[in-house]
């Protein structure tokens, strides 16, 4: 049902699914994350959070839970939903489950945890908060990691899957729409594979073009063949990565592979539209892992014997790193002495918000 959740009744949803109240096995949702995101916080040193009109989908998600009474519930959101001191969304969620229990006689007891997708075989470092609850009060135990960055020799853990594991078999896509644009586009080839703008700081090995930690981590960030991808953002700026090691934006298929979407999935639209959809999504492999755990723990269904269908195998034909190019002459005007960022809450943005230009801002 392609519609606004706030305009669709739970009865209509149940009718479409051919279900009665209490028959649904699982309600899954990921309300828009922007009201609770760290990116939103850093833009203004605060976010509207529950005052943001996009946050009302959280309320309507809970409305569907109350009215449909599923056996189990899964909710996903950014880690910022649970930031200490900024966790109104999470606290509201937990209290609302208590109210739902009181009004309906159910016994949803939410368990929540921050999971890193790479710990479960996804070739991407991506942390998100997951909330899971069962109608009968059963406690959910989150699955243990199956992968690690450097697993001990005697461990059953597998090594993190890398960007090369995910996209190494794909041909280099030279489509014009993948060309990097903007002021810093021609500087990107001078950044080594697996690095970012920090390469061109006084503490890096390149030219001193920027101050240490004075930009976002994703600025001129480039994938490494030997590491998982960094988090795929939904709305990157023109110089925000991760970019391909061939100095271009990632294609639709590459974005989907890094999110472990099945190969039969095709996303239509411009590359910006595609990345927005992929960047807002949960990696399919992590969804599969959690669904299997919910199946056995909360739905009384037998375990599935074979490994997760979307699990990636390692590729051992990893080529050498791409060679970084020289800095174009046009960027040498930025070469010079650049001070490092003074620390959290002390930068120029924070000073501007505090209304002071003091070297010792109040926030």
C-alpha cells in the first residue's frame, strides 16, 4: 500500500493482508530517522526530534501495533534515537508500550540494542538501534556477532566482509551520472584508497590543504578494497563519500550490493533518488538474521538449517590499491598552515550558535 501511514487506518492494512486483529506474526517499521540523526544534530547543535513533523510516524507505528496486536514487533532507527539527554523518542516509545499493554492486556516488553551490520556479515560499517518486543512478554535475546574485524585464531567468528567481497566482480561503471561534481571533484583522485580528506592535513601524508578534523569524516572518503564500506548516507553532499576507488560515485548495483540487497532488486530513478532509498534502508542480510532469531524465539517456528541466504563469501583475488594522483595545481592555493579542530562544542559553528566569538565558548 503506497501511501502515507498517517492517512491509512490499521483496519485497511489488516484487510489488505487478509488478517484479523491478533493474527499478524510481525509488524516491522523504520520511522524516518532524520529527526533523531547525528547529522541533524551537528547541523544546528540540536534537532527538533519529537517536535519534527516527521517524528509523528513513530506515533502511528505504535498506533498500528496497538490496533493490530501482532505477535512480535521490530522497530529500527538511527543510534541518535537513544542518545543520552536526547532520547525523547526512545523514552516515549518505551512508555507507549506500557500504555498499550495497559489498554489492551498485552505484555510487550521491548528489548533494544545498537547493532553494527558489519558484525553480521554485511560489507558495511553501519550502526543502528533495534527495538524488538513480543506480545506475550517473552524476552528477546539479540543474536551474537558472526564476524569481526580481526577474529582471534581460535574463534568461530569470520573476518569482516569487505567492499571487494561485495562489488569486486562488477565491471567499472563509467556512466556520466556517476561523475563526481563540485568544487572538490578534481581533488578526489589525489586521496588514497581507503582514506579521506585527512590525508591532506598536517598530520596526513599529502599536502596540508585542510585542518585536522575540521571536516566531516565522509568528506572525500574513498572505499578500500580490503575493508567494509563506511555507512552509505541517504543524502550525501557532492563531496561526501564513500566514493568508489575509481574516483566516482557508486552505481545502483554497487549500492545495493553494499546493503546486501538480493541481486534481483532493481531501483529506478536518478542516482540521487537511488542512493536516498538505499541509504535509508536496513541491510537485507541483517534483516534476515534478525528475522530468523524472531522466528525461533518469539514465533515458535523451527530454525532454518542452512546459513542465511544473503551471506557473502570472501573473495581472495584482491588487486593492489589504486595509485593516488598528484594534487592538481588549482588546489595549491589552499596549501598552508591549518589549525586542528579545537574539540567538540568549540568549533566556529558552535560559537556562532552560542552568540559568542570567544576562544572559550559556553557550549
